[in-house]
């Protein structure tokens, strides 16, 4: 578990300044700052390693439950929060709802084993920008992270609501099919 006092944090003051001003990195793309939230350290570690291979993604923190996610999100202001649903203490759905008022500039992508219709509905109602099933994350997670980051950036610039999306193939539409 990462504490709020000592969050996992790997960024220079230059990258902080560039992020705050919305500057682009040398490759011409904006770095998407991620907060990983899952109660299992091995899952967080695996995601962190995988996501760090992408040049436009930066994992800025990790949390083991919803309450810790809220604390770290306040401090780190990530662009995207990858949130598990089933966790001890405050679950991912409750944390997602709370994060709407705490860090409205951050988009939440639900990443879970539970991809049933009821869980998708609860996540959408809580304010999740996307929903990706863990068993299909290789096909869709990177695209969903980038999509919600761009959508939230546009929302911040134009102060329009972000279109909620359930994720491509990982999350079939309400009609129940892929």
C-alpha cells in the first residue's frame, strides 16, 4: 500500500510544469498521467510495468483502495485513474462517484474482472468514462486510456460534459452484444 505521505511519484519538476501548462513533450504528444488503483500489489506492478513501456503514458501513483485513490488523486491530479471495482474498504464504484467532485479533471477507467451489465451500469452512473474488462484489456485498455484523456482535455478546454463510453469491444453496448 502506498501512503498519501509517500506516493509513488516519478516526475521531474520540469514535467510537472509542462503538465500544468499543457505543454507537449519533445515527441509532440502530451504525456498522460495515470493513477493505478487495485488492491492487489501484483496487478498494480504488472500494469505499471506494461504501461510504462508506452512513451505517452506515465504512472504517477498507485493506491490499494478507493479512499487512498481519492487522497492520491487530490495530490497528484492524474489525467486518468485506472480503477478496480472490488476492493476492501471503499470500492471502486464508490470511489469513482466521489472522485467526480474531488478531481473532476481526472477521467476514471474502470478495469475489472466483473464485466456484467449491472456492474457496467453502476460504473456509468458513478461517472466512469470507460469500462474495460481485465480479460480483454490487452485489446482495448491503451486505446481507452488515450480516448478518455483526449475527451477530458477537450472538456476542460470547452467546459462541456464528456461523452461517457463503455469501451470498444471490451464493453458491449447496452443492447448486450459484441
